[in-house]
């Protein structure tokens, strides 16, 4: 099933373009050592921007571990990847009602929603895994979970998506 893609806001497209220029400038000079990856907190922040732009997320305080904000009356956690990896979770005191997980395609300045549904089934799958620390799910596992989300359990998008 082809994914629907959403366009990155112009200000982020400009950043992605600058990032691509840096990688091209240093290609062959030090690309073996420096990868210039966009990961960590920055990608998570981009996911939250996409949730604000496309789902009207109202951000909560930075101290709300496990919850990034609210959409309507639902608490929401936002996860994002730019490396085709699934999201990573750690045990938190508070879990969100809903999870939005974005895959960002930096090379084409677009993203798509991999998972838009209740957080509980994701947490249940994580609980079945061993270990006490941070746990991850694969991108494929998230796509599979998304197939089981009923339309009534999805958050509505404010804007239309780009095709394919």
C-alpha cells in the first residue's frame, strides 16, 4: 500500500537544502569519518513541527515526559525517524493516549505518517520485549500496527497529503 506523503514546510526545506550542500561539499574529503546525519533531538523536533502543522498539536511543557502535547482532548506522543529505523521508547511515568510516528525523507523534503493511532498497542508490544532500558520497534512493525488502526481511532489531518 503506497504511503501518502506530506510536504515539509518551506523553512525546513531550506534547512534540508543547506544540509545536502554541506554533505556534497565534503563528499570524498572527510565523508568516511563525518556523516552529517540528522538524528536525535533534531529529528524529534521536526516530528513535532509536522504534528503542529498537519494535526494541530498543542505542545505541552518540556517536562511532560511521555507526552508531547494535546490534540483535542487526547494526549499525544510524537516520534520521528530520518534513518528508516523504528521509534525508540523508554519507560515513562505517563503514557499518551495517542502516538504519531513520522518517517522523514530528507532527500525529497517530505515525510509520511507511519503510525497514527492509540499508543497502548505499541506499548503492549514493547512490554513483550525483554530488558529494562530503552526499547525499539522496527519500521515494519509500526507499519503493521498501523494497518490495524480503525479510522475512528486516527487523528484527522488538517491539510491534504502529496501522493506517492
